């Protein structure tokens, strides 16, 4: 069998269209959602991500504002900026682009954000809401992965889901979202014993461990849905995921490419979170 490709670009375009329709309705009521992005330093990859986010905001009618700070900016200065943004009634979403320079604590910066404006979904309050099954802002990449899985038509209830990776950005929230959908979830990581055997149990595999082509095609059982979150460079400098795409494609029922799979979904769900935050802060009904 040959896997069907989950085209993240196409599905993300659908999500952005849903967001734009909802933003247009808010504009008609005199509500203009805004997203503020804080970029500290001159990391080239971060600069590209921030430009892409600004462009995406413009496309759907969200006002995007970028705060560019030099690498010499102190932690206290970043925290002071966040304090100002937290208190500004015109600010709906705040995102601090990671990674930060080494002299700035990412944990302290995340903790300083207003959970109601934390469109990345990284604040402990939003993570706690996810754990307890309450409404909150959910990390964009895992939320985007769930939409990709939804597009396959698979019913997650009772399915075996394996998540490779345990980060707070992807792995842990991904596992919680799958659990909330009634899947039976196994979290694997760098110290998991007999990783091939665990992967072989998966009806749904989400790979977010950060190792180029770690997962080999023969590890995957026939019919598995494979969501590859990895973004790596191979020995020849080419972009690749955590899964051997060619080998896995012969076994999987659906698979995401790298690039063009999960990445576009992350930005689409950032826009979606911004809109959700804008409505919640104003006491308006949820937009979706």
C-alpha cells in the first residue's frame, strides 16, 4: 500500500479561511483582534518565523505587531515589556519567540505572560487547564496535529497512539489531547527501551523527538497514521523529519511530509488561538 499524503499547506489554508471568516464578523462589530510578537536577538530562523507570522496575520485581518529587541536586552526589560502588553486592552495575543538569548530565562518569561493572551499555550495555567480538561489556549503544534488526524477520518476512541517526545511544546500536550479524544496513549523518549516495538504498536504515531529519520519504515505497522513533527537537516543539509518518509510511506495509511505537513498548521492555529483569545477577553461567544 502507499500512504496518502496529509497536505498541511492545503489543510492550513482551510483553517486560515475559517479564521478570516470569523475575523470579518468581528470587524463588522467594531472588534479588531491583535497579536503582538516579541523577538529578542537576531537568530535567523526566528526572524523567518516571525515574518511568516506577520504575513499570516495580515492575510486574515489580524493586526500583527512585532517588538524587535536587541540580543543585549536584559531579562528585566523583556519582563517589563510583557507587563505593559498584559495591561494593554488593545492586545489580544502575545507570543515570545523562542529560543531566547541564554541570559534570559524562558520559564520566567513564559510565567510572566497573561494566560488569557498566551496564544502559544505554554503558560502553566493553560497547561493545567489542558490537564484538567478545561477550556484554555492549547499549544499550536499539537492542536494542528489533532486537526491533521481529524482529516484522516479515523476515530481515535480506543486507538493506540504513540507520541515520540515529551516536551511541553509538543509531546506532553499532544499526549493529553489524544487522551482527551479517548485514545490509549504511550509517551516514548530517548530513554525508552525497545523503541521499535513501541512504535509498532501504534495506530497513530506522532514523532516529535528531534532526530533525523529516527523512525524506520519497518518499525511501523500497516495502516498507521503518521504525523511527523520533526524538522531536521540530514547529512546533506536537506530538510527532513523524525521519520524515514520513504520507508514509512509503504506502511502508513496517511503521512505528513516534511516540509509542508505540520509546520503550516502551527501558524494557522496561532491565528486561531489569537481569535479565541480576542473573543474570550471581551466576553464574546467562542468563534468556532
